[in-house]
C-alpha cells in the first residue's frame, strides 16, 4: 500500500480522535463548544489532498507497484 493510501484512514482517525477530545474537554470544563473547531476542517482539507496525491502516484508510477 502506498504512503498516500495508508495515510487517508490514519488522518481521518486522528481528526476524529482530536475532535472528540476537544468535545470532551469542553464538556468537562462546562464551557460551550466553540463554532470554530479546527480539527474537522483540517481533516476535511487533508483527505482530498491525500486523495489527489494517491491518484497522481498510482497513475504516474503504476510500474512501481
């Protein structure tokens, strides 16, 4: 499996874990969760970039697999 294909589920899982930790911390402290949560946004931007990288690698360097 190429590094891009392996990174897609890893980035998705990390983004979900970080977002859930942020939610739990907000619940523990009793403060409302802010509307600006960076982890889902970063995750949503990183996954398409990794998909484009995977498509590029698999289309250009298919002889390596």
